[in-house]
């Protein structure tokens, strides 16, 4: 379990230290009333100033879709994320994310990036931020895949969208993609959120081909 020091104000107006508690949990630890799609990739339980929560991400992987004709074969993939708040021992859905690739006749990319799903309290307000990052595309060449960072705090969504940076040619050396934009929520948020998102983007910017 990871602990993050937080600054909190008590009812008497005194300054006290609280902690954001966060730990990974197995699939079996997710309460049975919770329903979800696809296969769980990672799950966290965390407690912040707003209570106890469970957040997790799921993927279908690349799946074969129903063929439109005998000659056509279509593939796709779905990504989901869920966050529940525990209310008197019962999970209540706080937010969810669903993104996908559909009706693709070429190569499908629809996956979360390793070690990017996490919980933080970057601005030390006692309210956790939940981060997820993934790529999606349907392509038959080396064109850049779409890449997104989604963050939620207190039910509010923040999104960073763009493309990966991919090597197009070696002679001359040329890359394509790599640009991004922040949505309005990010643009008007604490600078520490944008800094974290930009660092995460740079770390996962370059797409590596096997």
C-alpha cells in the first residue's frame, strides 16, 4: 500500500495531516455487485477525503467482428475504465470511460499503456486524481496511433488527446505525429496536473515497432 501525505483542515480550523491510501487489489477483491465488460487489466482501492473508492481498467483485446460479406472480415477492440465509491459498504458508480475501434479490416490497436494507470494527489487537496492512458487506431501502414490521457478528480473529467510519434523513414530520418491538445478542463486546471500529463506523454511518446 502506498501512502501520500496530505494537508487537511480540521473542523476546529487547525491544520492536520491526512493520508491518501492506495493499494492494488486482485479481481477477486472487487465486490460482486459490480458489473463490468472485458478483462480486468489493473485495479486499485484507494481512500481520500471523499471516502473509499475502487477503480479499475479493462480490455477486450483484438476481437473478430461479424463479417459484412463472405470476403470481408472486421476486427475491433474495446477499452473500459470504472470508478466506484463505497457507500455504506455498497459500490456506487462515480464515472466510467469507454473507447473503442470498430469495423477495422486492417491492424487494430486498442490497449492501455503499462504503468500509466495510477492514483495521485498532486495538488495536495485531499481529493485523489485517477489517471489512465491508452492508444487506439485502425491502420495498414506506419501512421501514428491516437493516444489519450484521461484523468478524473471528484467526478470531473480531464482529457489530453493526440498521436504517438512514429518513425516514417530512416533516410532521411523522419518522424510523424507526436502532437497533443489539452481540453478546457486541463487548460484551466492546476499547472501541476498539466505538468504530470506532459511528462507522462513524453515518456510514452515514441511508438516502438517489433
